[in-house]
């Protein structure tokens, strides 16, 4: 692991691609949920991704740690696998039954604000400065402007408070997982992404069986969507996420959470002909300003070397 995060042009391209892919995932998830239950949707995504990634990893001779490891590293690896895939997937699948989609979107954007103080104390080179804090807060306000008042609306569901707690806990899982991933010793990125997904599958598949019973038989349309979700926003994105966290750091990676709702709204307008809210322009300006302020040093170095 590099002592100091190395933010390059590849890092910026990676988080831009991740934001686009994850932003479009909501559209396909809505289609999939018409033919499969929430927990089995999560289990199917993780399970398929784990199988595909295992095949790729086998081509690298199942390489993982670059040097002899300690038992504590194995424990960290297992813990990271659980809290970066199985646990947050389960919490979100359960919590979104009782909260508005706006609230879920805001909690995912809050990952950046949770990561920032944690990284300050736990990750070398990730100092929390007034500029960074200001940038992340401005970006978060941008997400709030985009989602609007519906973020805090009540659904009236009896379990709404528990659902909100579950969504916030999922955001915390992603934050803690990024910190743990960054703190692992030198490791093969494909091997790490694969192991994390395999651990998630081992936990998620029995959890879905216990929570929802045997999976329903999906239609061909649902099956096609599940394959897409497993290959692109799960398996493919897992590799990119590991790359960004391990090279550029968890704070930089958390910027993806500000992009996702913007792409979700834009793609909804382009593909589903949903109306574009007037707040989109203001939200994008705030988010871009927040990213620029928080990553001023990295952007300055990038353009200096361009």
C-alpha cells in the first residue's frame, strides 16, 4: 500500500465511470424487482459476479498477498468482504421497503462525509483540512438540492425509523470497508476484488434463503437484467473500486457517491423520458464546486502534468 494516495488521470476516469455505471443501476434494479425479490436480487448479483471474477482470478494463478501475511490480515480481509457487499446490500434491500428513495440516496451520498474523518485518523496521507471539509459539505448540499424535500418525507410505514437506520448503517459499512481495504498490505487487485465478492456471496446466498425462502423462477427478461447487473455494476465495478481505493485512497473514492444521483436523474430523463428537475443545474454546479474545492491539490497536479 502506498503511504500517500496517488491521484492520477486514471483515478479521475475510474470514478467518472463508476458514477455513470452505478447511477444507471437504479433503472435496471427497478426492472429486476418486478420479477425477483430484493434479497435474491442482491444475492444473484453478488453470486454471478463472484463466479465470473473467480474465473478471471484463476488465470492469475489465484495470486493474492504479495508477501507472507499475518492472521490479522486474513481477519481484516473477511471483515472487509462482509461489510462491503453482503451487509450493505442486505441492509439497503430491507431498509428501502420502508423509506423513500430520496432518503436512501442522501444516505449513500453521506458516505463521503463519514469517510473523511475516519480516513484522517486511520489512513496515512488523508489529512482532513478545512478545504476538504468545505468541499465535501458543498457537494453533499448539492445532492440534497437535487433530491429535494422528498429526502426527508415520511412514508408512514410502521418500520420507517428502522428502515432509515438500516440505510445509514449501509452507508457506514461502505465507509468502513473502504478504510479497511486501503489498510490491507500489498495485494493483487483482481485477487482482492474476487475474494471480497466471494465472501459476500457466501454470506448473502444463505441470508436470502432464510429471509425470502427459495428464489422465484425469473423470466427471460429478468434473467437478462440480472446477468447485466452481475457483470457490469457488480463484477466490473468491484475491480474499479478496488483499484481506486488502493491507489487514490478512500476519500477520493467517496466522491463517486456525489455523482451517482446526478447520473440517475440524467439517465432517467434520457431513457425513461422522465422530466429533468430545474434543481439539476444548481445541484451539478454545487457538486462540481465541492469536488473542485476538496480535490484542488490533485486537480492542480493533474493539469500541471497534462
